[in-house]
């Protein structure tokens, strides 16, 4: 089936309403570009003022255009847009682009106007891009509908492109286009989405996922209006081994503020986006040059590798600097296998280095045979995934033939950095070697790219689980912790040895059965933070201590909060050794159910040491989340300390996530704090658990807890 | 007085021993460069094989050269170097450069050879650069003695330069030179130091500090052989308002390994270097393009500012992205004062932004009068330190006149980012506007530069204190904690309420005097880690508890360690509320006495949350160290929690630092763990203290502690 955006993104006929004969005006520039670059479809300038424009017949109105067009470009003011859309539609136009500003980005009246367009589009089935956008360009068909001067200042491509641009800003689209052309990369689609009244980022992305002329997408976003659609599109891209490189604005408070005042978009939580990108196989980018270089790397055919890089230089200093920067960027420089070192040692002088970085020394570049041997051996050892040669100017020139030859023989990413003026750059590029002119740019592109190459293997293995239905019915909310835990236990969460008691005598009987020491808690659906109310007593050694604690507890609660309903007492067996985690599952406004895990407490907040993941999780994804915590070494057994039950912690995370996915929408959030992770092999139990309703007003302590986990 | 390096770095006559007529050989290239670029001094090629070279008379040997030369360049093999140095010296040569490799970087024999050169230089007073170096160049006099092909491939400067290069690698020197020339920045000195047998990095740096032709130094280092000399040179630079931008290799283990196998240099601790750079007014850099841009920024005259940036764009998206990147790079985008916002609001449409980033919108660039008003108001408000304009291509062109005009009127750093192809770049540069072509490079240069502008005000205020002599004599080492604390108290360190007791009865009497609860510890110079031995009992509530604890303690210590001498018992009043820090002072092999502070414990190790500072410290520097800790908010009172006595903690840090500076060399390290910081106004006391002798073999627990603080 043809995608509904086809008439918009691959039109065979275009009408420009509000056409101008001035190539500097928005009604003129697209016509000039269409004619200059040889668009093969039909072009219909429409304006009663002119009889011709750029050598084409100009039509007085859309009604006189002799055929229904695929695409009508509206270069007219905001107030005139809706009537004109109706007229175009009644003349059979399948899609339209609205340049005009003055809609939702402006004020209330503009918002109302935009809603009318949305309604018209929904009812009529017309595909409307914008409003408030710069237009589009299909560079493979030269279907230009954008007023972007970058098409005049950058040399036009001669070959078909496989890289598409999809941005929520026209200026960003132009900036990226200019940089891609500087790298001589041809482009497929140039899309800026504007206000996304009818077609949003996710729908365009889905089109590009299905577009045979797109292999790589460079995306810029401020907000995602359709999170689930975005996730589906990412999975489509992934299934076809296409790549999305995305820059998300609003990483800082100030950036988010700028996004908000710019488009009234909510930037969303940066860490949530980052986690979602990782799970959705997206490469996250930080600036434009980096994105253009990531596109170039992704166009090379070597995506099977990972983060292990061999560095070759002719200078120990350059090797050391590159090692520092690569490792800081998350890459690895593994020691080379003894056999490879032996090959290198045969020709590298004593003052060189056969480790990694390899310093072949300046003399060796004069011996192309040995250079070929070195490259050959690094390009074929299974100990590395990529080879980077840092050789300035003429030194690179001397090695160029050997590099090109080896690059063509081995399916491995080979990159060169030339901070000099090497003459061989084009020849190396022709051999599919990535040639960088700047060390910083090389690191900023290779770091995320090779990390992604490694991660995508895991992402590929990550099948979306269908979480089980729970075994217990959802208790009425708010629920006390025993009810909450019973519900969660139905998804496989481990609970402590515990029982609820109606009175102190029953509590003593339970404690006798469980064995001392025990923990006593007040059981109430209305006290989320028991400690502050004196409603928790730890480590009670015997019955006397239990009775005394119970008496104190009931007195202090009655004094402080005479209003609350008390469901009874809860007796838990006191846990001994273990490590506390906090696990929270909540519904993200963009990505839906998400899980967060951290160590809990004030230090987690200060160090912002939390991991996030889209739900449902499988155990491997839960393990990756835990490994993403900086405190993970403590769980594994740090410096001879005992190891804790990481497997059980992962199972608990999966269960908590499943519970939220399965729960009705009224459950906004599930929090287990602490999840008590016992020593290895002994499990992980939810010592406390909360089910929060969507409309629950959290206590202040609660709010600060959640801030810690945000 | 003339600096002793003057004949080397500013020679008026040069002999090239081992001259060649081939410009591609190391004995030929310098002569070619000297003649090509018009060096005005005397040039004496020396080689019996030729009668002339590059149009100059060639002399058979140094003895026949008709005058004593300032500088002899030795383009001969390692084995011939020493005899030739003797001959040159006896003919009156004041200095020499040794190109040859095969010295300390190679093997034992080379090391011995290098030592001979060192001895000869020391005895004769001859200044010898290298060996194993690429040579030098004074670009202001065109005194070329380097075989660096970059002088042929980069266009030669036409004006005098003020930027000098000082590197421990010839390749790095060339790479930096090429980048500076790309930015059209002229260079003063091109120095690569090689093996530094006789002249080291610090001595060159001192020369540059005194050199009237140097204002900015770009330095690359792998190790510093003379830490105190480096520190002196940095202070000289600072006194003359000169700038050192430094890249230090070995930031990662792999990078440090590469440095070591490259030059057998120890890379040193990265965090110590970073701390030293901050205190010594050095701008730390990460790559070459960044260094070149930092040189350009430092050449502009605006160093008085700070980190507060106003960003102007014509695109909300570009503003948001730039805000994100600047803030991540440590800069601030303050809200603009209401008066400034009012000025902006008068001309910026509703869909623009008058906050910071400012989005003037694409329409406004067509109104140069209003653009000037906006710039004027941002260039003069005291609320910001720098103004950055992000306007691609033609948009920047339209604003160029206004920008240039305002830049010339206001002593404030103004930078532009043009990711398009603006034509106005040169005009803006002429007006002292920094014009970046890449967003990432702009952020990587402006971030550290503006941070440095702010920091240098503090550095300027940082007078080197002369620490007081201690009031108490150093106890024999190893010392028990009471003796250690008495010594430290002499420098002003606060101690807990405590006293030593000979036996249990005396301990009880002391506890009675102090008031319960108390802490009981074993007093012994031979147990650094008391807890593990059961030699600490906390929170003893009464005499019975104290007696029982004392008995248990003595028994368990006698059983576990019958060998150790016990000096008695120590009774301390139990501290109540407080926060623990760990403070260590030790002698860094490069920078000498240093202080480290952190929260202590395993989490500090995991989060690597420590601050380092050169000693002696003053209180303000101690406060900056504490503020550099990520856990600092906890000390200040986080989310309504109590604040602790930060001032007292700073005093304690100063006292511990002073104690190490004043102590004889046998004291290798002083550790206070914990420093107990009481609530605000109540002081900070050293609950435990260790004086470690240089030859002490730390217990294993000790070692792991120190790993945490490293």
C-alpha cells in the first residue's frame, strides 16, 4: 500500500498558490528551485497578478489549473489558509504545505485557527504539512517546495541520496543540509515539520522507514506528540537496518525553557529520552557537524563491529591524546594479541610502540610494504572492531595506497584523521575510509557510532515481551502496603516473611512464628511515609520489645494523626545483610510505562545515579539498567565485599514493570522502596510498596522521594 | 638580565652541522626555510662534502666558521653528538640543538649517553635543546631550526605573532602550528622540547613568561620534570596577564600507558594536574582545534568577564540547542533584566523570545536599527559577560554592520557562530568578533575560556600564604592518634573533647568528667585501622558499658595482635549530629604538598567525588575545594536538612595543609578520617588522625582508603 504521505513527499505535480516572480520571495523561491534543478513533474504557479513565472504559465486561481495536483503549496497569509485548503481540496489536491506562521505558536486565536485546519484535514483526508514551516524538498526528484536559501548556496548533488533530514525546525534542517553537502553526502528528503497540526514527526518517520530512498535519518526534535507512533517507527527502521540519528533539544532547564517559549512544547525528561533512544536503537547526537559525520559513518557498510578500536599513529603523543579522548568517549583500546604484536615488532623501531595505540614511528611510513602488513594484521584480528589511523598530511599520503587497499579487502570500519593537508583524502574516501579533518569531530562521531554498533546487537535481541496478567485483583486505592505487595506478588515480586495482625497479641503470635528479630509497622492506606510518623519499629528482639514498640506506635500515631484509618499492624521478619534499591514504575507522557531504578536516598539524588527503561522489560534489559548505575559495582561485590543477588533484583524489576503495564490507567505509579537485595542466591524482597492513583496528592516526603528518582 | 635561553630562542647566528643541499633532509630543510623566509642573522651551513648550500657558503667544519655562533644545530647521529658539542663549545657556540634520537627514549645505553650530554652542558654552561627533538622556530625573526614540513605547507605569516607553542612532541607542535595558521593567527615561538636533557618545559615556559613577543602559550605536556619551576613560571605568566593553554596527555590509564611507553614519562594523576592547573591560572584543553580557538579568544582584549552569556539567534531551535550545550559546558545563561527585556520586546514579534536565549526571529534581521539596539543593550547590561550570536549565513551578513559597530564600542567578548557561508566573516574578525564555523568548536572553546575568565579573578586574589610554624614538636613516628592530633592542634586543628587513660579506672574518671555517652578507643601507634581489630567502641552510655567495652577490647586486641605495644586507652566524648569528611595531605611527586578532601567511604570512591588543591591553602581556596565536591549541597543543608559548619571545615583543611607544609620530609602524609563537621557554628573536629612516615608500609585497609582518595 502506498503511504498516505506519498503525494506530499514524492509529488508528481505541484501548484504554488501565491506564486511570485521574485526568487527572493517565499512564493518565488520554490518555483525557481524546481525549474533550476529540473523537477520532472508538473509545476503550476498560481497568482492572478502574473501570466508567467520563471518561464512557466501562471494560473489565475487553483480552479483554472488544468489537473488535480498531488501537492498545493500555500504561500499565503494565515487568515487565507483554510478557505484556500478547501478550494484546493475540492479541485482534487491530495496534499498541501502551509508556510504561514500565526497559528498555535502565536496565541489563542492562532491555536483556534490551527484546530480548524486539523479538523478540516481529518474530515477531508487531505494531508496538510505545517503550518509555520519552511517546506520540503525531495532531492532525488528535485521536488522543491522549501524557501531555503541553502539550496542556492550549497552545490546541488549529482547522485541520488540516501540520507533524509527530519526536523522540527527549518533552520536546523538548513544547517544540517549545508553540512551534509560540505561532506559531499547527497540527500534524499528534506523535511521540516513546523507546527505538526496534521502530520507529526512520527508519521514522517514511519514514511522514511518505508521509503526505499532513505537509509539514514538525521532527526531534530523538541517534543514528540505521538510517543507510541515514534516507537513504532523506530522499530520499523530497526527491522530494515535503517539508522536514526537524533538531536533532542531541552537537555538542560534553560534549553527546555527555550523550547517551551519557542513552540509551547514540553521538552520532557532528558534522561527518559536518552533511555528510550537507547532501547529504540537511536543514536543520540549533540551538534550538527557530529550528525553529518554520523551520517557518513552510517553510510559505510560496517555496522557489525563494536567499541574496540586499534589506533595507529607515527607519534607517541598523538596516540596518547587519541587514546585519552576515545576512552573518555566510551570506546575501548584493547591490548593487541601477542601474535599481532609480533607482526608489528618485526618492523617498528624500539622507540615506537606495538601496544595500542600503535606508534609505527615516522620512519616506517616510508616502507609501504610494512605499513600494509601492519594494517592487514589490525584489519583482520578479531580483537578489534575498528582501525583509526592518525597521520598528519604527507605522512598519510605516504600510507594512502596501503590503507585504501586494506580497506577494500576487509569489512571493517577504517578511519583516518588528518589534521594536516593530505592530498589523498578523496582517494581514501573512494575506498570507503572515513577521513576526518579534526580530532574533536572524529571523537564525537566515532564514540557514539561505535557504541551504537555494539548496542544494536543487544537491541536486536530485545523482543517486546507480552507481560503476564496479574494473579491477584487490584486492591482499592489507596492501598496499604500489604495489599499493594499482594498485588505485586501476583506478577512474581518476592515479598518478605510477614503477616498482618489485628492487634498486639496477634502480632506477638506472628512474630513467634516468624522468629525474632522482627519489624513492626502500622498498616494503613493513608500513611505513605511511616518513619516520619513513628509508625515503623526495626529490629525488635523479643516479645517485650515488640509489645512496647506497638504501644508507643499506636499512641504516637493516634496523637499525631487521629483522623487516619488504621487497618492493623504488620509484622515482618527483620532482614539481615542486603543492599537497598528504589524501584519506581510510572507512565511517561511521551513514552508510556517506564521503570526507574536507583540506590535511593539523598546521595542518589545528588549524583543523579538512576537508570530508566521503557516497559515492559525483559531480564536482560533490567540487567543493563542495573549495570548502567554507577553504584553497580557495589551490587556485584566491590573490593572484596560480598556480592548481592543481581538476578533476583532484575526479576523484581521485571515484575514491578509488568504490574504497571497490566494495571488499569488509574494506577499512575508503583514504587518499591526499598527493594532489599539479599546476598547472592538469597533473593530480593519488596520491604515496602506503594500503588499510587492518578489523582493521589502525594505527601511532601513522597514528593521529595520522587524528585530523587526523576 | 638576559635569559640564558636567548641564544637558543632568538639567535643572531646559526651554524647547521651536518648541512645538506636537499631540502627534504633534516640537514637541508632548516637552511632552506632560513633562506626562503629571510632570516636576517648569519647562517653557516657546515659539511665538508659541500662548498655551498642554498646559495650560502658551506663550511667544512665548525672550526672554520668565521665567528662564534649563538646556536649550533646538530643534524648528526647520536654517537657523534657529544664530541661535536665539545668542538662547538670550544669555538664559542652559546647553545645547540640536538635532533638525534637514540638517547633516553631508546634504551639504557642511550640513557647513559644522554647523561653525558647533561653533564657536559651543566659543566660548560652551554644551553643544549633536545635530544630527540624536531628543532625550534622563532617566527618573528624567521630563525628556523626545525625540520617541520608544516612551514612549507601553511602560508607564512606576514605580521609578528604573539602566540607561542611549547610542546613535548614535534608532531603536536606542527599540528597546532597548522591550525593556528588556518585561523590566520601569527606565531611567535615554535618550541618542541624533545627529551629535555638540559632544558625542560618549565625553563622554556619561564622564558616565554619574560618574552615580550609572547602573550599566549599553547602547551602540550606528557610529564613535568620540574614541578616547582613550572609553578613559578605559571605565576610569572599570571603576573604579566599572559595565558597558558595546556593539553596534558595521560588522562586515562591507556593514555598514561601510551605516554609511558612513548617517553618513559610518568603521566601523573590527572585530577592532581587539573587541580594544579586551576590554581595556577592555566586553561586546560582537550584537542588541537580547541587550543587554536582558545588562542584566538585570548588574543581578544576581553578577559574581565565571566561565565554569563547572552545568546541571540533567529531561531528558537538554535537557541535551545546552544543553551543546552553552553550550560553543559559550565556556562550560565542568566535571565535578562526586565529593562533589557523591555527593549527587546519593543521589536521582537510575539513568536520570538525575549528571554535568554533571545530569538529575534528571521524578520528582525532585516531591521538593522533594531538589531543594533538589541546588541547595544546586551553589550552594556551588567547582567552578562559575553554575547554570542548564532545566525547562519546570509542572516549573519545582514546583521554584520551592527555587530561590528557594537563590538568596537563595548569592551565585551562578542562571538558569532555561522554554520552557513556568511560573507562578513573577515569584517567581523577585523572588529574583534570571534567568528566560529562550528557549533561544537564554539562550545569547546567558549566554555573553558569564559570559565577561566571568571576563575582568574579568584586566582589573582590567591596570595601564597606562608604557613605558620607548628606550636608542638613532631612526635616520633609512627605516632598514636592522640599524639598526631596534638601535633595538628598546634596548627589550629580542632580536637574532640578527649583524654588518654592508663587503665580502665582512669578511663571511667575521664568519661565522668566529659559526660556520657563516650567513645572508647585503644591507643596504639601500631594500629591504623582500629575498627577491624575491635579497638573502637562507640556510644557507651554509662560506666558499666564503658567497663565492659574496655574489657572486651583489651581481650580481643591481645588475642589478635599480642605483638603490638598498647599506649593506653582513649576516651572521647561521643559526637552527636554531624557529617563526615576525609581530609588527606600528601606530597605529590610533581607539585609537592597537596590536599585532598572527600566524603570518605566507598561511595566517594565509586563516584570519584574528591577535590584536590596545592598547598598551602588559604580559607577561600579551601572553600572552593569543598564547593567542588558534588556532595557539597549536603554540607550546606540540602532540601531543608540542617547545614553544617563549612567555615570550620575550611579552617581544618587549612590547618592540615599547613601541618604538612611545615613538617619535615619524613612525614609523607597526614590523614584525618573522619573530620567530623558539626552543625553550623559548632566547629569541625578531627575524630581520628594519622601521621604517615615516608617509609611506612600501610596496612591493607589503609591502602584501600588511599585508593578512595586518590
